[in-house]
C-alpha cells in the first residue's frame, strides 16, 4: 500500500470538509449535502473518527489540520497536512488499511471530455478553459463600464 497515494486521496476527499470537521461536524451534513451524497458524508465522518485521535496525538499534525481548516484551498496547508497524514499512515499499517478500505467505498466522481479541433477543455468544479485565440474568465471576474 502506497501511503503517499493514500494521503493524496485523503487530502482530496477530506480537504474541503476540514473546516466543518474541525467545528465538530455540526455544519458538515448541511454544507456537504449541497455537493456530496449522504454516503460520502458518512464516509467523511468515519474517516475523521479514525484519523482524529492520531492527528491530535501529534502536535505537528494537529497544527497542519488547523491550518488546512482555516484555508482549505491553500496548497501549502494541504501539503503540510498531506505529509503529516502520510507519517501517521506509515506508522500504523492497520489504520492505513482501514482508511484505504473506506476511501475505496467512497463514491467516485468521473468526467468525460472530448476536444475536437483546436478547442480546449476543463474538468472539475470551478475549472475554466479557452480554445485557441479565446478568452476565458472564471472565478470572481467582474467587468465594469
């Protein structure tokens, strides 16, 4: 089992939910329910219940979680958390196996994209692409006269 890949998957799955998980999960069901299935929310809770004691036992991991919860989009915060999660998983192979099993059961998102000619494509929530000679605008772009 590759703990680096497992930690990557955890960041992808848990990362956006960190602020809600750290607040005790009260808002998790409401917020995650907007974009995730009930099954995925249940798996989030299970993963966090298994990881939380290990995270809290490691000061560096606890700090990384706090930073990721404050700024879930921050790549540096995600990288620090990923490293701490990998260390936790490397130290406990049975936990790593449980986490891998839960992640395997998580609902998957898949995309299909076909580009013909000199076009461009973007996949995933919030991504933007423009074809040859095109202009793409996304996320917080405003125009004024």
